[in-house]
C-alpha cells in the first residue's frame, strides 16, 4: 500500500482469491501504463510476491459484469429483494415490466408494484420456495417463482433469510395470439423491389406502420420482416394478432412488435376499443397493422396509421416478373422445381391472379401434382389447371408485359362479359353491337361466354 501511495495510485477495492487462495486482486481504475511500469519493479521486491500482472477486471467485477450481461438478455423479469422487501437488483425486462428506468429500480419496495402479493409471509417463511404464484403487474398476468436466499450469520449458526430472487413468467393471453413467423425472402423482383427498399427505411422507425395490399399480396410477410429488420428484434418479441377471430383481451408485450392482421375485418365496436388502447401502449412497443383497404376503417384508426404506410402491388401489375415469381415459388415449395417453359409462363401471364401469390402458389402446387402423376420432369401445358381470365383494375396496370393482341382480346372479353348480362340472346347482343349474329357467336365461343337467359 505504501508503494501505491508513493506513486499516488488510488486503490478502490481488493479481494483475495485464485485457485489456491494465494492471489491478491486490487482495483485501480485510471492507472496509466507509465505508472504501472514504474511500480512493477518496486512491487516485485516485496517479500513473498512472485509475479505482478495487469488484468482488465478483478474476479468479482468480471462475475458481476457477466451476470449483468446475462440478465440483460433474459426476456423474463428477474429481480432480487432483501429481507425488508426492497429491490436490490433487477434486469432490464423487470424494469420494463415495472414501467421505470433500470437505474431507478434498486431501493424501491416490491409491495409498491405488487400490492396484492403477500410479501411479509413469504419473507418470514424463508425455507420454502414458491412456484406459480399468480400476480398482476400493470394489467398483465404473470406466474411468479419465489426462491429464498438463506445465509449463516456466523459459522455453526442457523441460516437466516437474506432475501429472495424472483422470476416472473408472463401468462399467455387468451385469444388468437401467435408468435410471428421466421423471416423469409421478400422476392424483390419488379415493383416489389421498391417496396423492399422502403421497408428497410421504415423498419428502423418507431411510428405505427400500416401495410396495405390485396388478399395474398404478402402483407403478413412484410409485416413480419418489419420486425426482423428493426432494432426491436434484438430485445423484444413479435406476435401476430387476428382480432376478428376472437374476443379475448389483447396481449401487449412490454417491448417489440405487435402485428395486427386484417384491420378491415373488425367490427365498429372492436375498432373503437382498439383505438382507445393504442395511444396508451409503451413507447418500446411498435404496432404494425395490415389491411386490404381503409374504406371500412374508423376515422380514428385511419388517423393513427396515417404516418407510415406501405402499399404492396398486386401480382397482375408485375406480369414481366411472373416467371421469376413462379420459379421461386416452385423452388421454395413442395412442387416440381425447374425452369418453366415459355408456353407455360405465357399461359400464366393470361391470368390476373385475384388471390395474388396465394393463388399462384396453389395453382403451381396443383400443376406439380399433375406433373408427378404423369411421371414428368417439368411442368407442361397439359399439367396446368384451367384458368379463367379475369381483368381487374385500369388497363395501364394489368397490361404490363402483354402485347397488343393480348390486350385487345382481354378488353373484348370484358366488354362482351358486361353486355351479356343485359342481353337474352346472341341476336340481341348483335343488334346492341351493330355487327352480324355470326360474328357475335364466334366471339362468344372464343371467350367461352353466353348471354343471360
């Protein structure tokens, strides 16, 4: 100690340890390398001292650091209390569950957060661990595990209670709540590439995100990816919630992402109930919702999700990349893989795919089954189920990738289909169009249409 004092080096703590108990560890924060080199030789002249070495952390500090790091990555709240019921230490998950910052937890009374918990009897009955104690913390249900810490005040004495360690496991909420699926490839082909780039920008933000698109366009996939691409993926959970399928109370994690599926399917009462809850959620929790359209949403929900929106394009608007989408679906699914023939992709391009990727996936699986039944190695035209062309939306969108003749055939079919609803015979339709009965009959036969009877 005289040597350290002579060189004005402050020793803040020390401990004895080592495998044989023959090592002395001293903590001297702020000691410079020049100071260490200056005192090293002086220390080696101390009788009985064989070696001097500089380390980063003394053993107790390393244990504390490693334990603290471990607890920070434990998703469940863990804390310790003394024999008076005061919180001594807690991990980050416990601080979030309490709704306070981590540095404010030590010293607080456990009874303040869990007023219904019989803390005094638990502290008196220190020899009995307790498991599965039901508790409610800030409106969320947990099962508490109480493990007492008993020590002997002196050798030979009976152990006494020094406190307890508490672990809290969240009770799953009733209702249709499911963990979000693992991230999958987003297939950044054609118009979806812009959506993927925009999602990368929006994923790092905390504001609510609304993902819009038709049925089967990939809304759930993009919603899940928004969590896995965000900083919340490292510390928070991600759950999917279908409100329209159940009437249970929602499960709101303390941090992470909640994906609310199919907003438009909610009743008016459910929408208003959700709108009252959303502004009260913790800032560490991000809300991502999906819907097909916003026409049926309450104005308060439209306003809540008005900041960040992502519109996914339908498959019919990405006709030039349809072959790539189809081949990717075959490779990642259970169907026959391989490059599709040009005649097959041309047939696929004739359809508008109202169910988008979900419909294309089912179609390709059916074609793959037919291909396997005949013992083929690649999908042929004969393997494809029947397709009924259906035009949706403005022609400038669905006509991408189609030639003039194909566009005109589809326009002609849609026109004839609409007029057939108001005509009772081919002769009525011929008079309506001002062309011959034979010409009308040939066109109807070409498109597989018949007038209304």
